[in-house]
């Protein structure tokens, strides 16, 4: 059978695709002054409105230690505000500022621009997205099981 080959590894194909897609987003996001992770944070906030840091981290499948510096930079840029919840002082609420809401309309063009850039059609994207979600669920379940 021989040693494993890099190009035969699913993990490498996913890694290479993720890097390429993120690179394709970069010029589109540069126009907005955002990094890819900052864009993802704003997508969640635009979709859900004010939310807790914990809920934001869960939506992005990131830990608190990763989300916190992201929020700090977004707050420094005037795009989000953070404040302690009046109902539960342990919770920190995050919301978009008016400046972030102004970016929302411009950001709405990004998915279509990416489709144009990559040449992918809507049906292809929907199929690929569903397959990746399924893979993520399977891998998540597998990660919880001992070998």
C-alpha cells in the first residue's frame, strides 16, 4: 500500500480549499476594511442582532479566547460595541454599531462576487455546502468517540 500521500488526504484537500476560498475573499473584504474572521463575526451579528459572546463563539464554532481579540479589534474599529448584560453580569452582549450597519449593504454583494470569481453556480454551491455540513457533523461525532 505504501506511505500515505499528501494529495490523497481528505484533510489536505479541505485545508487547501479553505485557504484558496479565504484568499478569494480577501480582495472583496479589503474593500470593506475587514479580515475574513471579522466578516464572519459581522455576518452572525447582522443575522441575529445583539447576542452574547458565548452565543457568538458557538455560532462560529470558536472558543472564547479566539473570539475575544476579534471583538476587541472590531470594537476598536468602531464596528461593534460590547457591554455587560443587565440580567446577568457574567454575560457580555455584542451588537453592531451604525458603522457596521452601513457596511452591511456593501457586504451583501460579496457572496455573488465570489460566485462570479470562482465560476461556481448556485446549485453547485448548495450541494457543496450540504456535503461539507454533513462532513463537519460526522467528523464532530467521530472526534467525540475514542479510537
